[in-house]
């Protein structure tokens, strides 16, 4: 068995997952789980990898938006304040109405 070391650990958005799995598919056959994940990522990724990277960078400028939450926001692209509140429901903090509107404003800029 070949051992692999973890070089870094960060949340990935669906566009990145699809790209990684497509590269692996070119190298050889994917396993069942990988094929299923690739199909899911291709179907539900709403932004390109480039746009997702730009959006994650802009979201992380906000103090309360951590990388994992930013990835969720990118994959879901919330359209209203209730959806944003649901994304932050498991966090130890909540956003003010102004912060929620700021998130929605940033997302709207990229979701066109």
C-alpha cells in the first residue's frame, strides 16, 4: 500500500472537487465513490473554480466568515437572509442584520 501524506487541509468548494476528480479520471479509472462524487460536483457546482476562489477571498475579508463557512456559502449561494442564518446556525456566533446583508450583497455580485 502506498502511503500518502497530507500536505494541507482546507475546505474545498464543489468546483474544486470536480476539477480534481476530472484530473484523476484522466490518469485512470475512478472508484464508485469518486464517480458518484464527480457526478454530484458537476451537477451542483454553481460557480467556476476561478469565480469561487474570488468569492472565497472576498468573503474571508469579513471578520466572522471562516474558510469552512465561506465554502458552504459558495456551494449554496444563499438568496435571502434566512438561508445565510441557516449556514451560520452551527457557529458559536451569529451575524448582525448588516453583516447578513453584506454577505448577500457579495454573493449576488458573483451569482449572476
